[in-house]
C-alpha cells in the first residue's frame, strides 16, 4: 500500500500533496505529510511505529491516548490551547488510534504550526524554556494515576537490570568487540553499587511514582517560533510510570553537555554548570511545587544516573551489534557511550557545585 492510500485510512479529508522524511529520531520512521484541504495545505505528522521496540502497540497507544486526553482537559481548564500545547492524535476512519496492515503500524498527529524543535541550545533561554515545559508536564500530570500506565518498554530505567544486560553482552561478546572497550567496561564496574540507588529508594517508598516522559531531550519540546516559549511536549512513546529525577536527569545529560551526544573529541565534553542551574530553575518553576523535598535533593543524582545509564545502553548495543539505536557511521554507539561516560566523570568533579546550585534554586 502506498503512502497516499495509508493516509486515506485516517480521518482526514483531502489528498496527500507531499510526503517526506522528517526529524532525526532514533526509533520510529517519521514523515511530514501535507494534505490539500479546501485549497490549502494542512500539515500532519505521519509515523511508522517501530514494532521491534514497541511490541505491544495497543498498550503504547493506550498510554498516549490517556495522557494526551488528560493533558487536553487540564490545559483547557487553565485557559490554554490543547491544539498547540499537547499532541493531538488523528484517529483512523474506524475510530482507532492507529492503523495496522501486514507491513506495520502507523499513526498520525496534527502538526503543531508556528513552532520549532531544536537539536541544540541556541541561547540559554531555550534550555530554560524546555525545563519549564517538562516541569509543567510533570505538574499537569501530578494527579494522573501513574500506576495505570503500561510499561511499553519493561524496566526501561531499571538501571540494575540494564547493568545485568550489559554484563551479559560482555560475556557473550557476539561481535568480538569486548577487547576494544576495556576502559568503558571498567568505568561501569567501578560504579556498579550506585546503579540501584534510585530504584531502591522507590521500592522503599522514599520517592513517589510519577508519570514520566523518559526521553526529555531538548528536541522533544516544541518552542513557539514567535515568543520563544516552550509550548508542547512531544514524542510520548516512552511515557510510563517512573521517577521525576529520571526526566530531569535525561534533560541535563543531553542539554547541559558542552558537546554533542556523539562527540568524538572527549576534550570538548563537560557539564555546563550555568545551564545546569538554569535548568533546575526552569524545571522547578514549571513543576510549581509538585515535587517532594527528597525528589529535589536527588536532582543531581538523577543527572548522573541517567548519563551513566544512557552510556551503558549505548555500550551494550555496540557490543550486541548495534541492534537498537540507529547508527549513521561505524562505531557510532561507542562514540555515544564514551561521550556519556566522560560527562558523568565531569559531573563527579563538579558534584558539590551541582548540589549547591540545586539547593540555592529550591530555597
């Protein structure tokens, strides 16, 4: 079935005028579709869901529908615009949240006009706006029953289990790459005891279960092109029950790094403390008092944990033959891993200052 026929399976009027790949996501295939409607071209996001990663699409879309509907109501109650401030799923003509055929599973979203998604911070205000937007996402969903969400990727942030998978990849060494990554293996072995800290606190009831986004990179915020304000959180595939510090930490490891996520010159990699402090400010302001004192105090640990975990995932995938993350060059996942580990080491050097900045903002 061609793309034009696929689009006709969804509840949109008109014919596809253009269709092109869009964005640079690692997992799903994303396209921008322009459809002729009444003499104008309306834009939509069309995606083919990666069912190798998201094996239960019903549960995935149930999470997304539940969260976006809840957000839409909350935003409307507060006088906002749900059409721009949360994702809007376009149903199929039969009223389903996605369409399935023998070649895969597809979904459509309304395109958010007059907004941009950034791969890198242009100015500090961009990072602040992303922080405020993700904090607001946490605040809006504070009353959502997190325990009712499906784990679309089981144990996604169970760092101890991620470590077990890493060790298995080392033992199996299916690609013969273990001999190339001795320093990276040693990095993780030295920090093994830290990897279960946050999960242990959740199990002990010292941290609350939250609705979490679990991929809080800068480019998952739509920023209004005119005002520069963060207006909408996108890419909700990994919305699951989790910890607020996971979301905070993933933002820091991606956005407060002075280098790209896959930088090969590790001398360029460091934690930008100015951006760290700015993000703490924006995130806590966006959360509007919804976090506990314990959650706030553990924000630095969230940053370090997510950085180590992400590096470990890149390393595990490299050892396993690059089967999860899309790569664009040889050793891409290894480059990504080394960048994360270098950033975590810099956090360790700056730990006292991270805690001071967090305490200063939280008051």
